């Protein structure tokens, strides 16, 4: 089996390009089925090796496609890249300019690092692990997971757990939510006289809102496309609930706006912000757009009294260095190295499965043929001992025939290699000295 990871992330692609490849959760299963269906289509590139296993991870920081397939070549990389590129409306070549392809051991290392939070914008952040587990569930429900990817992901989860329990990787990181609050505090000072609007009601908004709520702002409000879901979050926070359609007309009421929805188009435009600033008499606004694709039009950042941050901007604020963090990273990398070694060994063993199955079938065929011959001989009245002797001798000759033939026909260095192999397989002792004239 071969495995590869094809993806783009915050290190290789700008935010707006990443936004083109953002898959909402409900689209993951249909997308996976479509990809596998494309590979199974008659005449499709890379076929003839069996249906591939596929999984898709899509977050605000990355979109990654994981593929496992029988064989040892890279024939599926380009068709997979072309398919992914089509989802974002770019060419395969354009995608590859901003992406990476990692195979086998390096693919495993990358996936383990992602699960452990070492490849995140915020070192050690825990959210990615939950997102990966969701991606696995979606692939499993779509019927595209398979044995190899299942094994790879389960090992990645085990490695991530060990990294988090055995190192201080999480202790030396600042979450996006905490960084957002810190940046707002640096801009405004205390938050107890400010009004905060959260647009969206998903996991990220809930996390950020919880951090802001701890600073007891004067007013908090939640606006969501589905009012019922927004009301549930608002009740937990002690906040107001707004309709998403009311945001443009009430935007001026809020000093801080944090947005993270699954919208494919911006929901807060430049015109709405300009009107809000005019009503506010140019009092500054802190706006945080955590969505990919963007929720807030990028032109808003050009307004003098608006401080607009995206996920990429925020990531720059949370990067830190230090001896303790570096020590934790080194410990984590050692754990990951061990995990990669274990998966590579498992993958190598999987490569011998077809041979093992073929050998088992061959031995079973020999056994059946000799057993049938023995039954016939016994039916004719031949002595039992003679029949057993003949059967055992025939089976022994069949088992040794290939090895003896190789020994007789091989020469020079090849004969030495065959001799060593036959000795290990049949004599269960140390390889014979090549100088030994024996055979």
C-alpha cells in the first residue's frame, strides 16, 4: 500500500486561496464519494490498482486530502490534485504551486504532527484533533476510509494523546480565543464598558465568546442565521440574540465584532461598516474575522477607525519562542518519530499480505491434492503406513522443489544470497558461511 497527503495550509497558501477550498461539514461525505467515483470511472487515470481510500480534512487553516491505495507509485497524485483544484476553481498546476504532497513515511509524519498541534498556527492547540476525528467519521460514513487510513488515523490519535500527556506542548501556547481577547484589551483597555457582537454560533465562536465573557463586557450579542441556535448560545452567555439580517443596521452599537460562519460569501460588507462608523462618530471598532472564506470584506481594513484581524493576522500575535517551548517540541517530535516508525513497519507488513495469501493458497492446494490421492490409495486397500509415507514425501518434495531449483541454477553472488535465504527459511539457523562448500 501507498499513502500520500495532498494539501494546502496557512504556511503555503494565502487566506483567500484557502477560502476557495473550504468544505462545510455537510459537504465532506458527498465530496469523498465523488472523488472515489471519479477514480472508479472507466478509463480514469491511476486505475487498475483497486479503489483508493480517501479522507478529507478542512479547517480554517488547512484543507488536506489523504489517500491510500494498492501499489508503490504516485499515479493518483495528479488526478487527485486535479479533482481538488476543480473544487476551488483553479487548475491543478495552480494548486500545486501552493500545496504540498507527502508520501508514505513523510505523509504519516505530517498527519501525526497535525494531530499533535505541531503544524498549527497556534502551537499545541487542541481543536485540530477534534476536527481530524470528525473528518475520520465523515470518511467512515461515506465508505471511503478503509483499513490503511483507519490504522493511520488511530495511530495519529494515540501519538497526539501521548504528546499532550507526556510533554508541555499545550502549556506554552496561547489559543486563538485568548489571543483575540488580549488584542482587544490592548486596544481598548478594560472591556467592561464595551459591547461585543458574535456573528455565528459554532464551536469557534463559542470558544471565543467564553473568553470574552470572562472579561464581563457591558453588552454581548449573538447573531446567527438560525435564530434558535443563536438563542441557545446567547442564553449560556447571558447575551442578546439577533437575527443575522439585523446585523447591518445594528453594527454601530458594537465596539468589538467577532465573526466565524460557514458562509461562502462575506456577510459584513464595506458599506455597512462605513455607515456604522459614521453613526459612531468615528469611534474605533475592533473586528476579528475567523472565517475561511472571509466573513468581512477585506476592504474594511482600509478604514482608518477599524482594526480588522483575520486568522492569519492573529496567528502572528500568538507565536512565541523560548527554551521551554523548544524542549516540549523536541520531546513531541521524538514521540512522533516513534509513531512514524511503527506505522511504517505496519505498512511494510501489509505489503506482504498478498504474498502470504498466495503462499497459503498454494500450500492448501498441495495439501488437498495429496490428501485426495491418499484417500484413493486407502480405498484401494494399500497399507496405511505406506500411504502416509507417500503423502508426507510428496508434500515435502513440493515444498522444497522451488528452493532446490534455485540452488541448482543460481551462480556466483546470487547463489550466496539464495543459500542464505534458504538456510534462514528452512534450517532455522545462522546463514552458512559463503566459503562453506556444503551445497
